[in-house]
C-alpha cells in the first residue's frame, strides 16, 4: 500500500471515530434545489387549476367577405347594344330610378329615322294636297259664284217680265169678256206667264243646287284633310312609341338605392340582355360577414355561436379580431349559382367554393361606437381606419368549448360533465 493511501485512510478513520463531530448537521439538499422544487410545485398547481377551470375553444374556419345586407346587388342591361356612357363611378351613391348608363340602339335608331321620314312625307303630301284642293275649290267656287250671279240677274229680269205678263193676262181676259179677242189669244198669254214662272223656279232650284255644291266642296275638302291628318297622327304615335321604347331600352336605371362597388363594363363595350353593368351595396343595412365553410364543418355551426373575424386589411397579431355572432346558417350547401347571386363576382365564387359545396353562414358583427371602425374587437380598439364592404376575411367560429382536463383524462369527462 502506498504512503498517500495510508494517510487518506487514517484521516477518514480519525474523523469517523471523533466524538466532537456527531452533533454537526449533514446537508442533504442545497437551497437552489428547494427553490426549484417550489417552482415546479407552483407550475404544477397552475396547470392543474387551468386544466380544471380553463377553456380550450374548438373552432372551424371559413373564408368570407364583408357585405352590407349580406348580399351584393346587381344592375344589368335589359337590351343589347353598345354602351355609350356610364353616369356613375365606383364609390358613387345612386338612387332608385336614377339613370346609370346609356346603351345605343342601332335597330331602333334606324326604325325611328324611317318613321320620321314617313311622317315628313305624309305631312308634305298633306300640305301639297291641301294646296291643290284649295286651288280646285277656288276655281270651282268662282265658276259657281259666276253662275249664281248670272242666275240672279236672269231671275230679276224674269220677275220684271213676269209683272208685265201678268198685266197682259188681265188685259187679255177683259178683252175676251168684251169679245174683242179670241180664247186662244188669252191662252197664249197665260202660257207665256207659266213659262216665265217656270224659268224663275228653275233658276231658284239651280241656285239651291249651286249652294249645296259649294257646301259639298267645302265639306269634301275638310273630310279629305281629316283623313290625311288621321294618317299623320297615326304615324306620329308610332314614332312616339319607338322613341319611348328607345328611351326605356337605352337608358338603364338603377332599381335600388345603394353605393357603387364595381363597374363591370365601360363605354364602347357591347352588351346583351342581362349583362351585368355594375354592382351595388345597400346603404340602409348593417355590415355583415358572409362566410362559406366546408359542409362537414358547417354542420357543426349553430345560430348564436361566437365568431372571430380577421379582415385581410388588418393584422390580427396587432389589433386582434372583430367579434360577432352567427346570425343564420343555410340548411343546404350552396351552389355556384346561389353564390353568384349573393356575391356577383365569378372569381370570388371560385375562390370561396373550395373543393366541395360549402355551407353559407351569415355573421352579424358587434357594434362599438368607441372604436375608430365602429365595431367590437377582441383586443385594443382595433385599427385606426375603417373596415368596409368588399373586404375579404377569415372567420373562426367557436363551435365548442372544452376543459383541458377532459381532453387529458377521459375519465374526468363524465364526472365533471364535460
């Protein structure tokens, strides 16, 4: 055995056999160890309390868009043609019945031009015919008036002759009574008297005929003019109908009050009936979120569930989420056609529809007038800017709340009723 080992062994035996060191405490654990043990115990307690009283939400996620009134309104063309002018731009407010676009109507324009030509030709023909008839009436009337004057003069002369003849008849009858003339002489004079009276009567009849003919000329001219005027009035009514049809076809009016979200066409574009011209959002409805969730997850959603909405324009890690609640849940998966009616945007429909027909969820947002955006946020007051329609977003719907201990120890689920 070496000398060093002998010295170490002797010192160890001396220490053990010395009675003065029996009352000295032996250090089993250092203070650092006690501190670590207390920390571990505290952490374990906190974890245990959290596992019993804490909540872990089960969420389903969907994509959506912020829309006023939960739907986008569409204004479409009612006819075919070329867009001449759009009277509104994106962001403009429009009223129901306001003209928002003008569409050229080539066929109606040609029909209107042809009808205008017909009206002008009919009016010209009417004026020409009036002048011809007036000239013919003047000539005929002048001739009849001349004949009337001649008849009046003839009648006056015959009336003077008639007086002389009547005196002659009286004289001849007196001479016949005296036997100075024969009966035949008296008859001859009476015959002359009758002939004169007949000529006067014939003149009166002719004057009446002339007067009637003048009236017929006047009446015939009036009736012919009325017929032509009726034809012209009919052509003008047809022209007016064409112009009204053009106005109703070429002027596209908005059937809604709202704000323009997007213009789908521009001047010069060709459109067909039902071509979408622009989209609107209603102004009198609250801003909602239309969310589309895969059918499997969508069936878990119920009305009243809490929703966290993350707009694409806001950083969730900085401003948190918009808070809302499920307002409605569709009973059946949405079809592409149904989504187009709501969104009025084909590319957005393709983006949201996913691999299968989704369930449509309407989320109403919490209102908070104290925040800049006017909505309730999960933390802080949200961003300093507004949140507007047409903003894409992600929505997280809390479909169930679980206690952590129930997930770790299945036996606790029944006893704790979770």
